[in-house]
């Protein structure tokens, strides 16, 4: 399992980055909160990685820190929340705000 990647940002997209690690380009989906804090293209960065394996594909999800990855893993452990929805939850607000909204059952903020 891939747990961390360090390399040069080859390309940024709305959904993530292509991270060049030793000449291999990894397509990594990232929440907007992680993308906003990343350096520009052609700069070096490290991402905490969640490797999602399904029968038909392997998908990498990248986070700015281990806490963000831990919350993502908790989100996708909930029935009905898959990786794309978990990523969307983390894209809408930072980890502390998300945890606060969940803890206070603030449905309006979560939607």
C-alpha cells in the first residue's frame, strides 16, 4: 500500500495533481483544502496517501497531513459514503470545522 509520496507537481487539476516521483507520474485525487495549500507546479511536495483498491481499479487520494487522511478514512467507513463523497466533505471545510459540524449534528452546514 502506498502511504506517502514525495515528488514534483507535474500538473494541477480541479480534482488533484499529477505527482512526478522519480519519473513516474502518480494521479492523486485531493480535497480542495489540500490543493489550496500546495506549492505551484514544478515545485516539490509531500502528500499523505490513502490507497483505495477495488476489483477494477486502484485510486490514490492525497492529503496535506495525516490528520486529514485519518478523517477521510473515518468518513468512508460510514455506510453510504464512498471516497468521492469523503473527498467532497473535506473539500468544503477544514478538518476542525468538519469535526465540529459533525459533532453538533449541524445538517445545514454539512449539506
